[in-house]
C-alpha cells in the first residue's frame, strides 16, 4: 500500500508526458564518477578531522535515495535486497576508478542493471 501511495504522489508531481529516464534526470546532481571519488577522499579526511562531512553525506544520501526511488518505480523489482549503503558506496568507488567521466546517476543505473533491474 505504501508503495502505491508513494508512486501516486510522485506521479502527481511530474508531467505525464515524460519518461522515467526524464523524470529521474530532473533530480540528478551534476556529479561525475571523478567527482564522486574526489568527494569521498576529501570527505573522509574532513570526517576524520571534524566528525562530519556535509558534502560527502549529501552525495552519499542522494545516491542511496536515487536507488531507492528506482526500486519504488519498478514494481516487482527487488534489486536492493541484501545491499547495504556501504556496499553501494564501495561499488561506486570501484566502478568510478575506471569510469571517471560517467555521471554518478549513470553509474547507479549500471549497478541496478547488474543487480537484475530490467
């Protein structure tokens, strides 16, 4: 029931003529894999020094939220089962090492495909 309510609420906010790819692109940050790696490195140093890294936290939270949104929009998909936030961040770290120009959003789409999202 919750999934239906969330989907209905999201559908009401977005124009009906757009595709799913158009919808998620509206919310995407302008961050490449290179940006992800840089933010992770700088963020870890900042977190060690101050106990908090707001920019890193924002990007990490956006990434997991994006995947969650994909899962909600794909009825019957369970591609996130057993996947922790740290596993998502680790996968992005690994993937982004060899895909610097790719956007974080496209990298997350690749992760979803690897996990069985059609």
